[in-house]
C-alpha cells in the first residue's frame, strides 16, 4: 500500500538538478594520460621499494654470514686447544703426577704452542703440582670454579674473561680433566690464553673492514678486540638483546643501542659451539641503509618531476589539438546521423589538420555518392526478389529454397563488402583523430570496397536464377555459365561431365549450380588462377562435384579461423548440408585449391552408361 503522505511528491525535477558531466576531447586525452601514467607510477614505486628491501636483505644476510664465518674460525681455534690439552692430560708424564718431569713436559708443550700463556696441572684437591712457568703458586683464584667444573663433569671447560694475577692482563682459561686408569677424575690440565694472542690467532677476525666485531662471554664482558676488552672493562653487555639471543643459541640480526656512544647499531649475532660466547658483527645503522634510502628518494623525486612535466605537456598539446578536432568530431557526428552533405570547408595553418579536413570532405562526398548507389542497388534487388517470388509462388518448397539461395548470395557477396565498408568507414573516422595518413589509406580502401559492392550487386542481380537450368538441365546450364565466366574473367574454364545425363532432382540441380557459382566466384576474387575445371560424376545414389584450380592456394585452417575469410566456404557447406550432402576443401599455398562435393540424388534416374 502506498504512503499517502508521499503521493504528492514530484521527483521529475531530480534528473535536471543533478550535474551533467560532458568531457571535452582534451579532457579525455589528459584522462588517458593519467590512466596510463598512474599504473606505471605505482609499478615504479613498488619496484623501487622492492629493490630497496632486497638490498637491505642482502646486507643483512651478508652480515649474518660474516658472523657465522668468524664463529667457525673461533670454534676451530678453541677446539684445537681442547684437543691439545686432552692429549697432554693423557700423557704418562702428567698422569704419574711427577712434579719435575711433568713441568718439563708442560714447558716443552708450551714452547711448541707460543699462543698459550701458561700450562699447569692440578691435583684432585685443587693444588698445583706442575707448571710450564716458574710462577706455580700464582694461579688465578677465579679459575678454581672452571677447574672444578672440568674435574667433576669430566668434560673440557672454558672460562669467561679473567684477569692475570701478575700482569693484570685479560685472559681466558681452558681446562681438561686428568683421568686415572679407572676413568675417574684425578686432576686437571689447564691452559691460559692472553686475549691479545687469542685475537692474533684468528686471522679473519682482524679483517672485518668497516664493521665492528666483538666477542662477549657469558657474563657479558667483551673478550675481543683486546682494545675494547682492556679499555672498557666496566661495560657489561649482558642485557643487550643481541647478546642474550646469541647466548641462548640463536642466530640473526637486530638493531640495538650502543652502550658506548648511544648510537643505533645493526648487529648480526651468532653463538659459538665450543664456548659459551656470543659473536656480534655490528655497524652504525644509518650508515648501512643511507645509500639505498638516498637512491630511493632521488628516484622518486625524479620520477615525480618527469611525470608532472609530462602531464603538463599533455594538457598543453591536448588543448591545442582539441579545438579543430572538436569541429571535425561534430561534423562526423552529423555524417553518422545521416547528414552526408556535411563538409568541413575550413582552412588551417597546420598541414596535417588541413590534410585531415580535406580527406574528410573527400570521404563524405564519396560516401554520399556510394550510399546513393547502394540505395539504388538495394531497390533493384528488392524489385528482383519480388519478381522471383511471384514467379515461384506455385511451389512453396521451391519458393523457400530460392529465398534461402538469394539470402545466401547476398550474404556471401554483398554483405561482407558492406560490412567491410562500414568497418573501414568507422576505422577512418577513428584514425582522423590520431593518424591522418592512415585515415587517407582507409578512405581509399573504402572506395575500393564500395566499387566492389556495386559490381557484386550487379552480378547477383544477373545470377539470381539461370533460366537454362530449368530448360536445358544442369550440364547445359553449367556449360553456358562457364563460357560466360571465361569470357568475363579471362580464366580458362573447362567442364567435364557425362555425355548423357538425365534431369535430376530440382534441389540437387539448383544446389549444384549455386555451389559452382560460389566456387568460381571465389576463384575469380581470391585465387589468381589461370585455369579452373568443373567435374561432374554420377555414382550410385550420389552426384559428385569437383572444382579445381591452379591458383595460389591458401591455408584452410587459418582461413576458417577468421570470420571474414570463409563466408564463401560456409555458404557452399550450408547449401550441400541442406539436402544431405557435404563439402571437402583441400588447398595448399602455391598448389591450388580443390573443392569436392557429394549430394544425394534422392531417387533420381541414373543412366546405365554412367
């Protein structure tokens, strides 16, 4: 039920009140430029960002790989020391706990490995019973817990940063248990390494380039480089996220605040397998990505500037071009609405535009003339069709077949050309806006198509129904048609048919005649042949027709793929199919064409001599 309160409301004013947007030609040109430029700009922006992000990932991966390489070198160095001390712990001189012989043995080992600061051996109770140096009683008291750890776990132990009792230099301790014959711990062999010697014996650690390389023990103290370890002893890095992650066994890269200069740094971190140490390769974060950021900003600024200049230039050119083209567009709209008398009749300093105006005037005049001819031809065709319908009104079936044949003829010969002419006219109209030379070419092609339309219409009028087919039969009608065809086209035409051929079914005769007409029409227009043969054979219950030429030939599959390239073939196929027959086309480029047709006779009389 309608609401009474709204029944009086008149909304007819609403469309008039709404704004109407009519884009001028130059608006469309600028809009097209924007449509093209914006996706390109977005693509370029995304590509620049992706390249910058890829560069960041490569830098990060390179730093992580550097950290892992350093960790591998340090692990190898520490593992070498552990193996050495394990060999020493199994030596008879150490296991017998003889003080003098053991000290001499340890001194010989120390002389062979100068990167070791000292080697000494302790008993189960922790007392030192042999040392490679003369300071046996000056063992670092902080090392006792690492000696006890190695003794009771039965596995090598490594300390964090220690301070030497006499030299006060930073060092680390590596301890390996001495086991008796039963495999129980009897003491410990320990070696101290100066952090300076530790630094010297890992060559790759001294060639890290602009990056800062540090090794941190489990307590958060810096081990290497030695200058950091010695000068910044009081700084503890245990609370840094990168150090905690590495000590937890993780590898990666992260930003952190430097405790020394409070600058943001990017650190690649990884743990050691042979010691509870963390390795951090770091660099000032702004320095790493500054180049990629600068390139990114410069690229975006340059692209924005170029895009802006291009758009301004597009606006300027669009305005200059739009004024005369709008006049031309108005004339073309008038012509498209049927006002074929419209002409530009204008002059301009621009030679290209003047040529365009002249071409338009010529095209309009030619189009007006050709359209008049087409109208006259259509009237003639309509009159002819009316006459044929009156003559064939006695037989409904014959009338329907004739109408169908006429429609096929018009469709096969005239309509493709008219359609082509319309396409060429539309293409010429579009080219007038963008390509003046191409527009002239299209107009010339339009003239040719219209000439062909006129010729084809005349041919259709004369070929609507051959009288000889009804009076003399199929063979005589074909012979007369071939003679006329040879005289008209200059193509040698030959008919091969049985000497005696009785009258066939009317549908078979007219279908055969029409197929021959269509085939010879295709030979004339497309093949470039000098000879063509039409062969008729009577088989039991079947009439076989073959049309063969020596022309250029064509690709059958390729021709069937184009809608405008096989209308004649479709017409022949449909004609044969209507009475139960079929058509086969064989053709190769440079080797001519052969069309084979078989039609059922439907009880027609077949002479014995055939």
